[in-house]
C-alpha cells in the first residue's frame, strides 16, 4: 500500500480514464459490452456538469501516476448521496484498500449530513456487496437486465 496515492481532485484526462477502467475491467471479468463503458461516460458527464465541491467528492487511486481505482460521492435531490464508480484493478483488491475508500466515503457522507444514500450494482460482485453491507447498505430491490450485453441482476442498495 505504500506506493498507493489517493487524491480527491479531478485532473484533465481523469474522466476518460475512469470510463476506460470500467470498460476494461467489466469486459474482462464480467463480459459486459461496449455499452457499459458508454453508460459510464455519459453518467460521468452528468457528474461533471453538476459537480459541487461542497457536496461531492472523488477518490482517485493511483500507483506511479497510473489510475488503478476510483470512487465518488455524488449529491442527489432530497439531501441524498449516491455512491458511484467504485472500482479497483484486481491486484489492489483484498488488501484493505476498498474498505479504506468506503470508510472515507462514509466519513464525508456523515460530515455533510446527508439524509440517506444509495448505490446500484450488479450480480456477481459479491466482495463489493459484502463491503457495502458491512457499512450498513441494505438491498431494497433487484431486477433482471441485459442492458450491458449479458444477463444479470441490477441491484439497488440504500443506506438510511
């Protein structure tokens, strides 16, 4: 972990790298199609356009200047927060880094006094789900989908 740097600012080129990281990892590990990367790109533009440094925060994980992970807290209506884009390259999983990121996310969430939070994920991400649940997120719904080119369940988790 000594080579890992976590920064809380977005730099030029980061949005493209976030989308590329998601596209690459989800294609390799889950068979998602190019539509998933396009979805991430579109929703990153939404985040950028409504970004408020007082309400939103990013965690860019780098090793020697290369992005290996990412997470963000995005403000939503009704004083809600959305956890989005939580991703780590495979070699950085299982070392406590994901827990550190979610812990920092929760600290910011509480510091800003959000009334609740939510996240969407998909089936097959058991380690991430276990982590979310350990921080108090609870599954509230799921639906079958083929939006990303493979059959899966889209799952909604809430934190109140």
